[in-house]
């Protein structure tokens, strides 16, 4: 179901781009103007066939973060630091012997 809708949009996009490219005036364009015209055709067609998004996500992927999560991360970091210090002392003791 999802795939067939996607395929239909892709085919519609490809067909529309081919038609617009065929209709476009390409004579006497330098490379930059040619590229810009092709880019405009592709962008306009994509907007027509797929639409526009509403913009970036408003909650920036941190909506789940709260004080409990922050405390857990702080405790984990403290433990990791303690473990590192403990291991460093053990290694120094072995090296001195």
C-alpha cells in the first residue's frame, strides 16, 4: 500500500520533469544557467507532486528529557569517573611493584 503510493508519485514526478524539460528553452544557455533552469524544473515539480513540509521539528528531539533523565546521566558519569580513577590507581600500584 505504502510502496504503490510512493511508486505513483515517483512516476508522476518523472513524467512531469520529462515534459517540462521538453518544453524548456535550452538554446544559448551557458552551463550555470542551464543548471539553474534544470534545478528549478526539478524543485517545482517536486513541490507539486510531493508538497512542502511545515518546517523543522518544534521540540528538537528533547521532549523526553527531564530532570530524572539528567540525574541518571550525572550519576552514570560519576560512576564512570570513579571507576576510571580506581583503575588508574590499580595500574600505578602494579607498575611500582
